C-alpha cells in the first residue's frame, strides 16, 4: 500500500483503527522549525468527536514525538509522532469481518489483501488514521504561518443547509480557526446540527461540503501538466476517507459560463499584479497566481449506519443483510475540516520547499 505522500517534504502514515497505535513520520523538514505541542493538542481537539454529533468513541489523542525534535525545534531528521489507541471495542466489529459494509472499504480491502487485512473499526482504512495527519499537519501549518501563509476551512453545507460564503477573508479565517464547528453563520450552525441529529435518530448518516481558502501563497509555485497545484491538492484531499469530489474556484459552474464571464481580468492592486475576480481559485496553468487559493471538497455520508442494508457474506459468497453495530459518526464533515487543512499544509510545504529549498523556505 502506498502510505507516503510528497517529494521534498513527505508524510508517511502507519497503524490501524484498533491496533496499539497510529502515527506519522514527517521527513524533509528544515531544522529549526518551532514545534508547539499545545498547538498540536488544539488541532487534534478540532478532529475529536463532539457530543451527540459524532461517534461515542472517545480517544484522548495523547501523542508523543519520538524523534526529529530537540529543545522544541525540528532537527531536520525524520520526525515521528505516535498516538496510542485506548478506547477500542473490537468485539463490535466481528460481523464485518465477513459481512461487507456498503460504501466502506471492507470488500475492496479483503480482495486486495487476500483476507489478511485488519477489519476492526475499518483497520488501516479508518478515519481514525487522520488523527496522525492532523498531528503532523499542525507542525506544517505553524511553519506556513511563520512565512505569512494561512489556511482555513468552513463547513459550506451539510445536507441541504448552507453556510454563507467567505466575505472578509482575514476576519473569517481568524474566526474559523478557533471554532470546533467551523461555520460563518451561527443560524446555519444550528440548522446543520439539527440535520445531523435527525439522520442519527433514523439510524442514518448525512454528508456535506467544505470550502478552503489559502492566503499568502506567492505567485509562480507549482508545475504544469502532471504536478499541477490542483493535481497535488486533489491527490492529497482524496486520501481523506469519505472525500468524493473537489472543485477549484468556481469549479463546475465554469462549464455553464462564457469566457467573458469566466476569465479573471488582470489589474494592478496596491502596486502588485492581481486579478479583479478569482473564478480560477488562485491557480492558472497549474501554477499559483498569488490570489487566494479557493477550493471545495465533497464529503459523502458516513457509510457505517445502523439501518439494515443488503450486503454479502464474503466467506459464504451469499447475499445477506447487515445493520452495523459498533460506534460510528452520523456525520464526519465537521471533523474532516481540520484534516483538509492539514493535508493542504502538507502539499503547500512540499511544493514551496521544491521551489525555494528546504532551509530557504522553512528555516
């Protein structure tokens, strides 16, 4: 399995949902980056389950950094983070070892690994692994912020309920990064939570969309064709469980426009070249334009639900039904928001390091 992402700055993931621990290794970081463990804890808390809106599994995400940091700064050698699994109830998952959950990776994982995969809680395919991404991402987000680059994501929609659009980007980003339920409109927040609880009451789940903005990226970063900024971001974002779509700027809406509507006219703003609009989402020809990077991510409903569904017994090769036991989220959109920020930071650190060099960028 391909568990490494990046070229100059790489992230390696390991572990299973109900194994002893999960973790990540960051390699390629410059020496001297400040590592704030309190900030890492805060980022992990944004991914952690929230009350009745999320799974009853309550992991505290007590992490340890076992290499790559000395006196609070990166050493430049591989940085390894370990997060133990404490709150596991593996017995709840005995049935899914032979009955594949619709919408999950139980069947594909079984076929790929010949039945030797760990099925408990989804094993290596579980969203639990994203805790390691968030821990590593906190270090990368801090490194970007020190260079004047900031990332923020809001819940654009859950079900049919929509948040307002970004307006004052700086003010909106400051507000979002301190919120556990990252919306810009408090009225939308209450309606979204009601949608989640309604799905849960029916033994079901619900999906939604996230919108991410990046401020401060310089123009001219990225490569044409196969290493475009959109391509690398999409590659990383699609590694997040439940992601089923991404669009940049106006995205699919551009297909219904004429060129005169879709193009972003160039202007001079505060003595710098900019564009009057940002339909392209800050990327042209796969390369950053210096405008804010904007993209939306589609998150499907959680596949594990307690309602009875048709499935198959993979050992008996017979049709059957399954009403999943165990602990699962009625919605993961609000928890996925910080994961999107984290993988975005990974991509940005990687491409900036490729352009400016390790020490030149992050030291």
